[in-house]
C-alpha cells in the first residue's frame, strides 16, 4: 500500500540574498507544492516517476556523484540518497509517483521541494518520519550544491521542509536558528501574488555567483569570511575606503546585506505583533534596497529586461497600494506582490494582458 507525502513550494518574504552571508531571512510555504504516492519494494532499485521531471531509476548504493548528471533531477535524487547513507541511515528500494502543482519558472523552489520530498519519502517509508526537517533541508542543499552543481543557501530547502511562515538566522550554516511565525495572512485583506516575468534563469548562474563574491570580497577586506561576522559599524566606518578600493557594486551589495538582514528580523517581529501595515512598509523598503543596492533586477544576460518591466507594470496597476518586489534570486524569473484582495482579479487580468502570468497561492 502506498503512503502519501506533501511538500509545499516556498516564497521568500524578506531577506533577499542574505542567507549565503549568514544573515536573516523570512520565508513561507505555499499551497502550490508537490505530492508523492510511494511504497517500499523488495528490490534494490529506486524508481521515481515525476510529473514535469521525468522517470528515473537507480540502484541502491550507487550514490556517488556523476558529473554528466549535473543539472538533472537524477543528480538530486542521487544526492539526497547519498546523504542518508553517509549519515548512517541505511534504507531499501521504493517506487514513487510524484505530481506537482508548482508552475515551471515560478520561483517557488520546485527543485528544493523535489529534494525535500525525496527525503520525506525515505524518512516516511523507512524511518517512521523521524528525520528532522533541518536534516532533510541539509540533505537537499547538499544534493543541489555537490550533485546538481548549483550554489545555493539553505533557505529554500528549510522552508519547504518546515512549511508555514519561518524566520531563520543563518549565522551558523550547519545549525541555523529558526522559528515559526504565527500569522494568518488570509485575514489581512491582501493576496500574495507571484508574477512570472517570462524570462527564465538560464545563463544567470554567474550573476548569482557575483552577488556572493562581491559580498564576500567586502567581508574578507574586513578580515572575515562572511558579512555576518563583521560589525555593521565596522563596515560603515570603512565604507569610503572600501568604495574607493572595490567600486560601488560590492559595497552597495554589502550595505544591502546589513539593512536587509535587520529588516527580515523586523518583518518577523511585525508579524508577531499582528502589524501587517508595518510588515508592508518593510516589504517596500526591501524592494527598494534590492533595486538600488543589491542590483538584481537587470542583467546583461537577459537583454529584454523583462523582470524590470514586470515590476514597473505591477506598480502602475496597483498605484498607491503597490507592494511589489523581486522574488528570490532576481534578474529574471518572478516578482512578488501583496495585492488588495478586492482588486486581485483585475490585477491578474491586467498583468496577463501585458504578457505577465500571475497566480495567487495561499501561505500554508
């Protein structure tokens, strides 16, 4: 008999590009996720048939990374299985049928959801669902970093593993501090909108890597490995010297880090108090900081500037009620908006008539 498993997609509410420098992030699980029907088998095979990813089969124990699989779902499966074995969790074969509601290119972390779901299947079938969410998230991150070949922090996997609204501090990357934030977004009178700008993330890995490299460059100049280890006052005192030495982009990105990691904490505290108005104010500040200092809206590798156009159009439609920001990595992909519920239908129609697909997942 099959057992059933669900993993939500994730949305980033605050803390844009802070996790890889040990900063703070506010994320949330969403109702668009992945579901699996899985059962144990007596074979030495793992068979996964996944809607949108394809069908895969591998033998138990064949879990070493393969360079030719980089960028493929097979690499993610192999990587998660490898982490189970290396942590002393020996398991057997299984069959899994996976379906997904996460739209392609939506920025809702389909890869992280897939990784965590594979981990949940193994934990459920063989270990009584006892593997902690943090471990499942770490297994997924390792699979993406070392097997799939994509540098990423732990945010996506952690939120997918936990669900709900999650505040996390990544100062200790091996054991990040995290907690759930008890807030019901359905009672705010706003809907969370995810807007697809129509440009994918292909050829943008270098742009994402440069953000981490720029921030790391400033941290190292201050005598630290990551920006979270430096004091903000120390950075500000050295700002003119660092700007002269490295130019504007690295120091402005570092400035964004200090402001944004503090802002993510303040956003969580605002939700703790039930102050959605203050949360929206901080959300708009985050949008301005990503555009002005982090500069992850426009890339020469996406010459059509579709993300910039998408954000501008959303603000034109929403007018004074606009709360729109880049969603996730940036440069392409999706934007995020909080839209008054009574205008959500009109907003979606006008965005789609402008060429930008829009959908409204619930935060779960």
